[in-house]
C-alpha cells in the first residue's frame, strides 16, 4: 500500500458520534496480526492536542482493522487523527484521517 492510500478524509457534524477505522490488511504478512494500536488527534487549525475533545473511548482491533469512535469537534475545524498499528512481527503501520467538522 502506498502512502497516498493511507490518507483519508471525512466530514461530520458536531453532534455526530461515528466509528472510523483503517484496514491494514494489505500491509500485514501471512499470519501477521495487529497486537496494539495508538490513536492521537491534533487540531490542524492551531496544532493543539485534540484527543480528549474528539476521541471517544478506547480503540478496538477487528482482525486487520483499527477502529475508533469520534465525537464532537468545533464547527469549521479540521482534525488529523493518526492511527498507528503494531504487529506481532514488530512492524508498525500508520494512517492519517483528516476529519472536517461542519454544521450543515
């Protein structure tokens, strides 16, 4: 998978709660499994940490997918959510999701 394929974007309204995720299936070797993940979020408007504002609870792993619930966010703000997945083969894969919050 190329780096361009690991960048995603989405739009949500401030009141919405969504589960977002990244599928690392194409990165994993045969028999390789994701063992843990790290999720972080920054406000792209000012570079501040936005994890406590937009991340809702802890991540989950579903086979080759890392999933995270997101919430809230301020109207007109853009947030970058970074998902890092560590595997039992000592690999670490990363994907970025840019989430734009807009009241429709």
